[in-house]
C-alpha cells in the first residue's frame, strides 16, 4: 500500500452549499431587503403618533423591524451551520396540488380584498384554506372559517380601530348600503 503525497490528495472542501442552504440565503436576503424597505417606508410616510396615543405607523414599524431580525437569523443559520443541508425538492402529487391551490386562494384573496372587504374576504379565504388543509367536513370548515375570519377582522377593525376595507359591508357597499 502506497502513501499519497500531499499533492495527490483530494483538495479539502468546505461543506457543500446545497439547495436548502442557498434557498435560505436567498429568502433571508430578500426578507432583509423587504423588511428594510418596509421599515424605511413606514418611518417616513406613516404617522407614528405620540407616546399616549400611538399612530398608525407603530405596528407596521414593529413588523418591519421583526422581519429584519428574523431574516438576519435565517441568514446566520444558513451561513454558519451545517444543520441546513441537502437538496430541496418540490412537492409532488397531492402535496403539489395543495400548494398550488393555496397559492391560488391567496391570489384570489388579494384580488377580491378591496371589493369584498376584510370581513367577507378573510372569512371566505379561511373557509377555502381549511377545506384545502383540514378536514373534508364542509360544515365544520364553513363554521370555523367564518369564526376565524370574523374574529381576526373584528380584532383589528373594532378592537384596535385599524381601518381596513369594508367592501360589501361598508356604507357604500351592496350589503351595507341596504342597512346604513
């Protein structure tokens, strides 16, 4: 058995930067850029209010800073550890169908949000999401979806007084105009 000379030995390599690590680096970088832009935009264009009466910009500012923090942690994890390794595979079969249908539901929510308003759009989205991800009981999905959609909407619109689109239920909407 012969010994290898250092010149014949395979070169030492660092751990491979698999597609999962690359993906996390890309997502972390994009998240950091988006969070920085969102924070900058909020800081310059949305009123912060006072200490006694915070303005509309406080919550978005906190979200922007939190997004930057999570993005930095994602970048550090992907860059400094080997825990995130291997190749990333796109889902196949039923899982791919679920991902694509959830993306379509989210796009539908965005497209109909102004027209339908927060209460109806979020309730409809939750019914669809629960139907795609949860049980096959239509009645349960409708009840839970409406409860979650109305609960989230009421929390922001009524409790926190955040102005969100009222759509069909607003004073100029098809349904709200009949009663107001």
